[in-house]
C-alpha cells in the first residue's frame, strides 16, 4: 500500500475543512490525527456498519483490557483499505475474516488501516462482509470524567471494584475498536459481552440475555442492543450491583425499567428513582414515545456524575436533587428534581434517537436536552416555573465562541450549546406562539429522524418548514455568532413606536408576539427602522421586562428620533 499517498489525501481533506469555515468561527489549529478522527476519510467511505459483537475482559488489578470486536458491514463499493479506530496505547493484535483469514494492517496513531481488498459488490445493494479485531492494552484513564474521559477504575465505599466508561467527544475507540464516527451507527444493533469476576456484575446497554459461568470464578455477561446505537453511548460498568425493576405503561406499550445500583444504596435508590416515571411521562408527552422500547430503559450507578449511555443512563448524582446539590438556574426550581435523571434521560430523544453526524453540531443533543429540563419543570410545576427556570439558566451563558464548531475535525463548539441552545428554543417557541404546533414539531423531529443521524441544517430546516416561519437567520444568529441581537426602540410623544433589530446577522427577522390578559399583537422587527401607532392596545402589552423574559435578546431605548 502507498501510505504516503494516503497521507496526502488526508492532508487535502484537512485543507477542505479550513476552507469550509462557518460564520465567525475562530481559527483553530488541527492535526492530521484530528482529521482522521473527525472526517469521513476515504477509508470510511463505501462501507456501512451493520452490527458490532464486542467481547471484553478488563483486568481490574492492572487496569488493562483485552477483547475482540466482530464488525459486520455492508460494502457498497470496491474497497482496498478501511479505517478502524483504536486509540493508543491500546494495541491491535490481529484482524481476521470470517474464515479466520488474516488481514494485513497498519496501526498508526489512533487509526488502524486494514487492507481488505474487497471487489466491487456483486449486487446493487452491496455485499455483507465481516472482520474481527483482536486487541489488548491499558486504555486511557479518565482524569475528570465525563469531561476528560476514558476508563474509570475506582473502588466503592466498601473497597469493591467500581469500573465504568465515559468517552463522549474522546470517542469509543478509547476502549474498543470501531468505526468511531457519529455518522455511522450499526443498523442491527450490537451484542456486548463482558467478563467479570464472580461476585461483581457487568452492566451494559440493552437487555441482559444471559450470564455464563466460566473458569477461574469468572462470569460472562451478555447484553443485546436491538436498535442502532452511537458508539460513544456504548458502556461497560462493573461493580457490586443490586438490581430492581419496574414497568411504565407508555405511549408505545409496556416499557421495562431497570435500575442497577451499588448494593448499599438499594434503599435510597428505590425511593429516589421514582422520579424516573414522571420524567418519562413528561418526555413522551413532549417528544413522543421513548425511542428504545426494544432495549428498555435503565439507570446505572457510576463512579462519575452522569452520561447519556443509550438505554443504560449513567447516574452518579448521589441520590440528591439538583446538579450535585446545586440549582443551575439559581431560582430554586432546579432543586426540586434530580438533574442527572432528567437531563441524561432527555438525551434518549436528542443525542441517542437523533444523533448528529458531526460533533460540531452537538447543540442538537445538548440544546434540546437542556430545554427538556424546562419542559419537565413545566410538566411538574407549571408554565411560570418553567419560564423562570429557563431565564435563570442564562446566567451560565458565556458567549465566548459560536455554538457550532468547525466540521470534520471532531471539534465541538461552545459550551453555550446547553443554556444558550435551550434559550434559543424557548424564544423560537414564543415566536411560534402556538404550543400545540410547537409540541407537534418536537414530536415530529423524533418521528421524522427516528434512529437517524442528522446535520444541524436538517433540524433547522425542519423547524422552519413545519412552523411556516423562516427561522434561518435566527439559527445563524444564535448558533453561528456570539452576538446577542438588540431590539432598539424610540417612543415619540407616547404615540408612535419606532423599532428595529441591531447587532445581528443580515436579514434577522425574529417576530415578537406580545400579549397580556387576552390582548395580543405581533411585532415584526427588521434591521431597518419601522414605526407603528402606539395605541392603547399596544401600550397594554408593551413590556420590556416581559419581552426579555420570553426572548433571549437585549432591548435598548435610543436617545434620538430615528430616520426611516
């Protein structure tokens, strides 16, 4: 193989990434490895993952791991070389085909280039193929999970092993070999087998299919995921767990609920996790049926705060309300429910059901899920409480860099994707001014893009199309710039209201429905000055305070009469 030629190809891709920079994205410096990790390289093209069958055995004393992953894939074009991701210091031992024929490969950096030499498919739909990657080594330890992720090797309060994974952003390839790009999920799901010492439980995604007794006082735990799953959502948890279960009669029938908690927390968990049912009912109302009835719903206690592992939500909030006991909205409402149960479970709809192809668009995961907190508060405590919660979270917005990051290099944008993203969705809801339609849009997103990977643009266009309001400039403003639009106004003799948008993208046209005690009108500000009669009706509903509560904007009264 001409590996020098391959490097040149990837280098060209890197140039494309820079050339495709979006509005106001700051300059970043990226490496060849960033492009291999974050882009659809030539070695990721022409084949689609159908299923993973992963088997792993961690060495709890040495913090090592050994395993294999069988990858079933559909080749849609002739393939010379394919890219399997496995991050160093993990080592690929061998790669075999279905007849145990060995493939040659080069494992360089965090990428394994496999020489498969597959001819053109014999059918128009492609040909199914399979290979198995055998590997071992000492995976990266998580320093500050889930933000600085990897493998977590800890002890519980009784000095029993307590092991978990957390790898969003970093990538699943930090602990198992896969096609580590969000755009390709295994269409037919996954089988996950974990070998653990007797006396400990090994918990993963999906449903428990069986526990086999092995030699040397070990057990093999087999889990099956029937639905497509994003690779970073695949999890391994080992500890001295106890299990209890429940069911929810949901929109799509009976949903199995399972809870895996450390044995000494069983009583606390049995009481505290009752919150999960109300959360699920609320989210099914707003977003549609839970997306993974076939795999069930689980909360799994972990030695870190939490993560949206599909059908096996990581929970480490110490059985308390709020976010580690704190209210992220500073209003008191955030202390009435457990943030990790609500937020991480909201990702089952946005992040796991609807997954972005590129991590640059991760606001689709985090913005909607942040807004799910507002919606849950509304379900439990009413509209006023929800509005207060949403407005309160604005204190966390930094406006440092745009929410959408650069594409193709595995780089997310600003952390404002959470609070600013949630406030953007709230202002879109208020601008639509029709909660029946807004709820239909949220449910429609989860139905239209059910178990799919998407781009931000697809989501943006769906909302504009279904609402029949062009929100394109609104999305550009809040996702691709750091400027907060300013509604400027001037009152002439308390009879004429002049108004316009400023500090915004060209053509910004967010409409502002105003209402109070049954009186309503809609202002349609543009970037040029307009005027309207300041009638008694408009006076009744004109409130700078209320407008700023409903819309994440700034309002400024200008000193001089504008010129139209």
